[in-house]
């Protein structure tokens, strides 16, 4: 006799016992009752990218992780919940050693300056609830400048802008204007 459930519950102790009612085809009882215990392997989430609790995650960054252990891919897909709700694609593929690779890609992107939680697993899967948390880059803001507004600037002194996050310096010449233009073109670093 083979007892083959679709999936065993992960990281669980099981006990199989028999009663006196177990008989063969001739009506004879089992000579020695069955009392057997075993433990199933734990299903885990590993290799989370970007790492759990990351901040300043770029808006188009996919979230990827690997699930180890025996997991039904369809149940896994249906057990992924993102808060706040965001349109995504979820790609699931077989990995090495009974693992599943998952990539969650925002469509078109994550929201600016938002903290996300991805809940994975639950009663519908063999995976106990696990969470991935991350925060996206904040909205671009100017947080400091030198010289201050209305202050005097020496002829050889730099003008500095400090932003709350990295900016694409290639866009600055089209985004800022300087009136009147300096005697020599400005060098942007």
C-alpha cells in the first residue's frame, strides 16, 4: 500500500498508527500494530533580492527569491499577496534541488516612496507565512543648496545642490537654466 498525498505539510511531525480493524483478505488482523513517526522537511524562502527590509529600491527593480522544498507552483503563485496592491507579473520556474525560482516584476513600476510587503505562503501551500519587505526610492527633492537663497557668491565659488537621492546628471543641463549664463560653461559633477 502506498499512501501518497499531493503534498505533505512542511516542517511537520506525522504519526501513522493502525487499529485492530486492519485485516488482510482472509480476515486476519495485523500481528503487530503500526506506530510510525516521521518528520517532513521545512520549506523556506532563500536568496531574496534585494535583501529583505531594503530601502531605496529602484522603481523598476524586480523582487526575486528561491523557495526550497516541495511546493506546488500554482499554489505558490496564488499565495503571493502584495501590499499595497500593485500590478505585477510573477514568473515561476524550476530551480536546482527541488527549489522554485520566483521573480515579481512591477508593471510598469513600484510607487515612489512606498513601503511594500509581499506575503508568501499560508494554508493553501506547504509554506508557512513569510514576508518580504522593502521600500522604494523617495520622490526627488532638493534638500540643500549652496550658496543659500540671496547669499553672495565669490567669482570662483561652486554652486552646489544636494538631493535626497541619486540623480541622473545627464538630465541636469536640460532641467536647469542659468540666467545670465556664466562666463565659462559650467562643469557638472
